[in-house]
């Protein structure tokens, strides 16, 4: 039970990203500025933990990949997501973020030559139809129609979020999360910097940014991985799909954001595709033979 509660807590904190970002926008902060401060402030938290635990070493051969993750997985995700929130609303951005598993299936098929089974194909098709559904209806943020900017940057956030799966497959077994973020986050901040228009600091804008860094970034990742130590990865991934649901509830409560019927059906298809992908992964692992122990696990 503790593992489920940890993951649900992390999903709830991630669900705050869109609403907190909108509060900073309302206070006059620039869109990318919010992503910049989220990245930079979170770095101090992860750096402090890595230094305190003496987990700062990383192999030189891995630095280019970690830096690339900082550019695409940090700056790309954090930047694209806030632009999507600003352009189309917190609910829409959160739903499009969860196209990530479909992108993982496509990227793994194209680059890693992994097979595209029936469940993966069905998940990709459901995602495409779901995106069409949420795109064709009226905007969740109250606009008469959803603009292409919201869709493009929402899908871009899903693509860059997919890189977490690909990157994590190779590096999360070698290093702890604070160690990776110690090096990746400053690269992300420097990548975002040329696109930032700094505004005059205000308490109304700074408090949500600080909450994004402390709660929705540092705390959410730390709590999620604490949950993974107590729960199977598949079950954790299923519970984490509560994030867009929580984001949609908060967006409706705080800002009056809502989809029409077609939009809700589309959002449901996208979440269904996530569950199909998770189920397919669990099914494949169940069919695979148990590995022979070769030594102590890393981490």
C-alpha cells in the first residue's frame, strides 16, 4: 500500500505543473522564464543531495549523453510543456504529454529495432485518434478552437518526455537520479537561457515557480523513485497515469478549463493507449525467461 501512495503522491505533484505555471503566467512572468527557474531552482536541490551523499562522479564517456539529455529531455520537455500550457491550457498539455508511450514505441522500433506487436500498434493508433479528438473540439482553456501551437508543443513535450524512457533504460541503472540531474539540469538551464525574457520579480510569480522546483520536480521525482522501491514498475506506471486526471480536475476547478464530449473521448483514448503499452510491457516480461544472477545489482 505504501508504494501506491508514494506514486500517487508523485503523480499529484506532477499534476500541479500546469496550474502552477498558469499562476506564474497570470503574475506576468514570461513562458520560458517559468521553465528556466523551475530547472535552475531544482538543480540546487538535486546538487545538494548528490554532494551530501557523495554521489557526484560520472564516467567521462557518459557525459555527452547526459548533456544531450539536458538539452532534449530537460530543456525540451520543460520548455515545450509550459508553452503548451500557455497556448492550450493545463488540461490539454497534460493529456498530450501522455502521448509519450506511443512515441517510445515508435522510437524503439525505429532506432532500437524493437518489434511492433499488436498492442503497440493499437496503442499508437489509439493515440493518433485521441490526439485528433482533443484537437478538433473547443479549447480546454476557453478558446473557440485549439490552435496549432498548443498541439505542436504539446506533442513535442510528449516526444521529449519519451526520451526519459530511452535514456533511463541505459543510465538509471548506472547512476542515481540526483547524480544525473546534477549534470543534466544546468545544461537544460543554459539551453533555455537564450529564449528567456526575464521580467521583474514578484511574489505572486516567484512562489509558484519555487513550488514547481521543490514540489513538482525535486520532490515528485524523489517520491516516485521511493515508490518504485516498494512497487513493481508496471503498477507504478499505471498509478502515474493519474497525473493528467489530476491536472484536468485542477484546471477545471481553478480556471474553468474543460473539453467537449469528443475531447474527453480523445483524452480517454490517449490514456487507454498508455495502459495498453504498460500491459504489453508486463506481458512481454512475464513471457521472458528469468535472468541468471551475475552479481550485485547497481544503483
